[in-house]
């Protein structure tokens, strides 16, 4: 195989890891709380600024700044639920979309106010690894590995613990959770913290590869939604698979055409899929 | 053990129950029978906290359930096997049983109770790793009862355990209920299958359009001419 094509495939896989992580967070929240956080990628932006601020401005070591950012975004997630979602949980989905959409603009504007519209970089140069003729960015490799690790930890949490089992159960039968002794409000809050934490983890991985600016969320938000819908909203397996399909289209498609055109291809596939299989790859027909 | 007095409940502008009073003593099995739409399920849902009450009191072992958040009621010792079983269809049998032991008081006893439920229902042990939604109706009912037993309740509420099952399976389900009784559980059961349920309870109430009509021991009701005509088809 052509070495550049191979490189594109490898890069696609590496990109898929972080996208899968983001899709997982969004799917988790949608599955449990039945709300789409439009501003999800903006939480990633907040985490990236947090790391930039801690590491590049205040000199906090990265291995401390990253966990702090994860906790910060997890708390943000809980605040989003408490302040925005919880009061309108019973209202029409369109209101919930508008409210989290409003949050998107709020966060973008707030970040602009605090940091200006400039592109910021944490100024860390990570090495490029050479395997034979193949060049792989260490930052991407690490992002992929850590994202995968994060997903495994989350899976174990969902599979092994009582709260994790409740999180999976609540998506299947909301009403009778009370009979099990589960307080749904508490599960929602924990899920929001988890969703925030995943966005925080993603931010720590992305800040190594990308400059942060108030509109960075737009680079990941739309593609994350497409992945979730393509996989079947709420389906975690679906989101995982769709993330790698999308990342391959972007990476390999970009190799054969151009990076701009690759996004066009990804969106085209998405539109076709919506017509052919509206419930998504792993979605359940409603 | 359970005292319901002057209970009123409903959905929206619909009043499903009014002035319902009944008692269940420790160790008893009590049935609530009556036609479709009489409010039997509403009664069960109100007792277990799924539905708020509009008026009246529900007292369980001296605790007014109005003072307890709905998700804490199971900790007091009331478990509810809901209508249509309501298993978590994509969780395995064992995960469903685990959800039954969610409350903090039950968690430390999970392993021993799981063993106990498996000894009561050996079929569930065979199916432990199977996804609950793929089992037969009778097996799902077993799993739903097992899930309720995982909290080691003092009072077991059962809502139409025989509904939607083939006649052969219905007999099996009633055998299950009989075994639950023999284990010493206090049972409040709602059934449409009046003939069979009167064979296994001590007392019964007849719920007619939202309020209690007749009540008495199972033997009294079985020999009551009106009941015989309306429910036993004699």
C-alpha cells in the first residue's frame, strides 16, 4: 500500500479515538437525560482554555493542569444540568435545544471576553514518531490511547457499579427507577458530571494538537452530532463505530481530495444515511 | 402492616380512586380484584410511590408514606412487581436483579440474595447472562418477581402477575406466588384472574370504579352469589 495512504488511514484511526470519546459523552447524556447538549463542544473549548490558562499562563505542570481541567469541565457539566436543563426538563425538546444553543453563544462570547479572539497555543511541541517510513504525531497517538483508555474505564463503570447499571437502566425505563430505590435526579446529575468529565478529557487531548480560540467548538461540535446521529442517537456502540467511519472519510477522503472536500464527503454520507436509515446504524426504530 | 385510608388518586382531571381504605396485616396475602379500569393498578402505583396521592393516608409500619420521598419507599420494605413486568429489556437477568438491590441497605447483601433468588428460581440462574427482553413472558415474570425480592421486602405488591401469559404459564406464575407466600412474605396482589387468586389469598377486596365495594375472606367471597356471577362465571 502507498505509504501516504497508510498514513492517512492511521491518522483517521487516531482521530476517531477522540471523536468517539466526544460522541460517547453526548450519547450518554442524550440516552439518560433525553436532552441534546448543543453546546457540548463548547465545554471542550472551556477545558482547553482552562489548560492553556493553567499551564501556559500560570505554569502549572501539564500532568496537574489536565486533571484539574477535567474536574473543572465535570463541574461545568453539573452546572449546565442544574441551571439550564433541570428547570426545563419537562418542556418541549425545541426549548431544550434553544436553551443549550443559547449556552453555546454565551460560552463563545464569554471566552472572547476573557481571552480575545486570538488563537492561543500552549506552546508544547511533541515529537513525531517514525515507524519505518511512517510518520505519526506523538500527540495524536497519545490522544487516541488515552481516549480509548477513558472509554474502557467508563465502560467498566457502567458495567460494574450500581450507579453505572442504573445509568444504563434509566434509559430503558425511566418511570420505574423509583421502584428500584433510584433517585433519577441524582442519576441525571452524575451523568452530567460524567459527560462533562469526558469533554474535559477530550479537551486535554485536543489542546496538544490544536490552538484554542473561542470558536474551536465549531470544529468538533457539528461532526460529533453527525457521528451520534449516524450511529443512532443514544447508542454508545453506534457512536463508537460511526466515529471511526467518519474519521476515515475525513482522513482518507482528504488524502484523495482535499481536507475541505473531505468534510463535504462526510456531510454527504451523513445526508444519504439520514434518508436511508434515519434511526442510525445502531439505532432502534421508534 | 399497611393501612390505606380515604385514598384518592388520579391522572390529570381523571379521578381513578376515591375514598379507598384497606389494610394488610403482617403475614397475610390480600388480593384486590375487580373489573378493568377499576383503579387496581392506580392503587398499587400510589402505594409504591409511582403516583402521588391527592387525599388520604398510606401508613406502612407506622410511617406515613407522604413523609418519604418515592425512591426511599423500597428501603422501608415495600417492593412492587409492576404491571407488564417492566424489566429493563436490554440489561441481563443478573443486571436486572442487581437493580433490585440498588438501595444502600440492600447492596451489602447482594451476593447472598442473588443466591437465594437463584435457588427459588433455578431457571434464572440458567438465564443469568441473557438479555431480559429476549426471554419468554413467564421467565420475565420470574425475573420481575426476583428483582422485587432482591430488596428483601416486608410487603410485596404484585400487579397482574398472570396478565398476558399463556394459560399453562399462568398456572406456573400462581405456583410462584404460592411459593413466595410460603417463604413468609406479606403479599398484596392485584389480579383479574379472580378464581385462581382467591385460591391463594386470605382476604380480598373488590374494587369497583375507583372505590372498594365488597371485602371479606377468600372463602366468603367465593361463596358470595354476586361475586360468583360477576367474576367466577358461575
